[in-house]
C-alpha cells in the first residue's frame, strides 16, 4: 500500500497552484475633472486590497506631506512645481484617465500595505512626472540638467556627467524588511555612449515578483544630483496598474514515500538541476500567474534545464508521476 501524506504543512507543495491576480488601475476612484486626491486630514486611501499611504503636513498653511495621490491631471508640458501631479505621458497606462503620483516628501512615507499577508506584488507600470522629467532634462532651482550639458564637471567634457535617478522597492513581512529588492532607473546617463542616455517618458513595467510573499512594500528614490540638503531633482514618480497575486490551494497533493524533488542551486541564474527518484516523470515550471513557462519529461533521475531566457522572479517546479504530484518554489535571480 502506498504511503499517502497531505502537504498542507509543506510550503508550496500543492496539488494545484492557481494564482488570483488583482490589478489596481484606479479608474473606479472618484475625481473631478483635471484634479487629484487631496485630504487635509492626511487620510490614506484604499483600493483593490491595498492601502496607499498619504500624509498632510500642517506647516505653512498645509501641503501634501508624502505618499500617494491618485490623479487625472494630463499636462505633459508644464515642468514647474505647480504641475507636480501630472505624468509626462499625459495619461495613465494604456491611455487610461486615472493613475497615481508618488512623492517621497522629506521622509520614508511611500508605502503600500496589502490586505493579506500571503500576497506577492507582481509589479506595476511606472513613468516620470512632468515636473521631475522636465527638471532632469533642463535643470531648475538647485537641480542641474542631467548630464551637465552646459558646464564641465569634475574635469569631464560637457554632457558626460554620469547622472542617474533610481527607484528601489523594498518588501516587508511581519514587520521585517526582506533582503531582496527591485530597482528601476527613472533616468540613466552613465553610458559611455551618450546616445544611450535616457530619462523615462513612457509607461514601463517594473517586475517585483522577486520580492516574494509580502504584507507591504516601500519605495525609495535616490539620485546622483544631491547636496547637503538631499536630492536636488524633484522626488516624484507616477504609477499605474499596481498588480498583486496570491496563490490558492486547489486540492490536496499526494506524495509517495519514494517521490522526491530536489532543485539546485536555488536561487539560480541560468541553469537549474532537478533530482528525483521518479524516472519518466513530467516536470513543469509555472510562474506566479499560473502560466506554464517550461515543460518536459525527465528521462533520467537527474536533469539540468537551461532557463537563461527566463525573467528573474518566483516560479514553481511541479513534478508529476502517476497520480502523485509535488511542487517546489524556486527563484531565478
């Protein structure tokens, strides 16, 4: 008689892994024409199973302190502080009306809290605000034009200064910051070939799946253009289609005492080796949305699989032999 055990106590060893995906596109949030969320009580706001931090500073008559404000501002030309809510694209992702503008303020206030502790942030679309984009392009106030196109700097020829503006996303679980991060450059002038220098002006996807299961995420902006007072260029960015996923148990797995699955190295870079005592077993690699990224039949008990074309992130190896199945979480760096 085969030995049968349930895997409710074994992480990710499910008979079926099915992802439930939630997309916060912000279109259901109520706004007037050409305006933005403003709340003098400093109330954070909730949509699509996530709470977006918002604060109001009461100094000097009151102003937006930090965090996230949803908006339908559509001015891609006015690069002044008076147009700090608008995206350089003029619209949300896929030409939608409503999106979010984030501001770091003077602290670490850009945080999003998820309604469930067993979710992952698949990612989101990002672009620069008009204010940030125009300032990095042309300079203004204490900020220089990125690349320092008008002056020599540190002995460099005009235009060669390696400026950059970077967003780092951190994951948290049970109050502890995780070690993995996601980075995205909103502007990058570090290339030896100046024709490759860029400031982001379209909506681009940021993959955060490598953060794993989280209950909140925070965002930090850093820049090459700094002074003793902090970053000189405006610390804003725009966000849309904030996407979270959660894995759902679709049944109870059955595993015989002889069915094993070892995958190494984990995390892996390009090739992962699978070891199992079940010859001729079927193996699948599944992403967090439930899409099968790779499948094959193992003709030997040990096999190496080249996954160099795969994007970095969290995946699940599913091994099936006869009527038994086991699933193991793996991470590509």
